[in-house]
C-alpha cells in the first residue's frame, strides 16, 4: 500500500461518486414482487453512495474533503449542493448537468433495519473521465487517499483510480454495486484497498456466497482471488459479523455490538471513515477497527446522510470500546 508515499501531503481525501436524493418508506417488511404493503412512514433524505462516502469522510476528517460528482440542474441537484456547503467538503468539482435529472433512490426499510434500494442514476451517468481530468494537479498532489464506488460510470472511476495512483495516492474502491465491475477485473490493478461486502465479493467472481470449503470461508477465498486479480488488499465487510481484512496476512475484525435501526448507509460510513484513517497514516487493520465504529453509529440512526457520525463520536466510541 502507498500510505506514506509523501510525508509532506495533508491527511486529505478525494472522493469520486454519485449524488442522489433518497425517498424512503419504512414499514414492517419489504414487499415481495407484485405485492403492495400498506402502513409505512415516508421521509426524504440526501443520499447517493458517493455523496454519503464524501460526507462520512468529511465528518470524520480534520482536513477538507474534495468531492468529484455531477447533479442535474433541478431542485434536487441545487438542494444537494447547498447541503454540501455546510459540510467539510470542497464542492468545486460537482458539475451541474443542464437538462438532466438528479439521481434518485427509492428505498424500503423493514422493521429489522434491512433495506431494498432501486436507483435512477440521472446526472450521475454524465460524470465522465473529462471531469476527472479537469481537477487541478495540485488537488491530487496534496491528497493521500482516493475513494470511489461504482454508482458512476466504470470508465470514470478507472480514470480516477489511474490518476490517483500516478499521483501517489492510496486508492480505495468500494465495488457497490458490483455489477459494473463483473468482467472488468483488470481495473483492480489500480486498487490498493478493495472493500466489497460478502455478497459483492462472491458476485465479482461468480462464486456462491457463504459456503465454507476446506476450512476456509468463501469470503476468504474470494478475497485471496481478488488479490490475485490485482487488488493489493481486500476488506470484506460482513455486517453484524464485522470485517475480514486480507493483505499480506489476514485478520477478522469483529463488529461493534449495537441494535440496528436502519442499515442504509453503514457501508458508506465505513468506507468514508476508512479513507480518513488511512490518510492519517493508520495501518490497514487499525483503520478498519476505527471505521467499524463509524458504521456501528450509523446503523442506530434513520436515513443515509443523517446517520453519518462526526469525528468526536467515532473517537469516543473507539476509545470507550478499547477502554472497556
């Protein structure tokens, strides 16, 4: 990994990704195909995996976070930009796309906190490699970590990963959703830390999930294979079971015990905090331990962006857990 390529850089992070408005219904259960379930409650929240990860990183950071994204020239898009201005974010590289709708996610959350999500990408599909090229060289030169997910076009994500690697940044790819990366695993050549959940890790390789074999879990076998395909390290997030960290060695990091209310942005909270921890020079295993506390806080709150923890909350949880 490239955590210490330049000691002169600030502990800052660049995030590339999507911006959505989340339209959420919370009910007793998620409807089956063709079924209507009555009795839920509705709320609207700012979301999008890229935006969630950028805000998670900004709230966890002592430095300003740069966000590369696109929104439509509509009410949702302008509202999103206004929201970023109150966070610790540099919004200069959020492009407003004329005549495009901003991204929207329809989310159903059940009584246990599990969720089902459908996304209309809108302007997120208009974020292209030229938008990455337009970011001034000094922005990359002064950062330490680049983070991206896959709600943007794969060629745009790859351009970001390549440019970040060339500039000496540590690169993190959260392959969510996994679909765009299937059949294109050569992109992993540019990834220092890959952060799939268990289902995504198996999906990327066409493996069945949760099938122990020869004393090794499917998650461990998938992580090692993803390393063989190019990723330098793999962190498989396991929900309430924690995370599996596979680099030169492997280690399981248990989850922080909590009672979940809404798991919508847990992965985004984890990835944003992980990026900051690595930018600040923590070793991968220690960064993962810290990031699990950010994820644990997020699942106790409703909504995506509203659930993301601030640094003092993460530090208090982490310190209290270690002192216990």
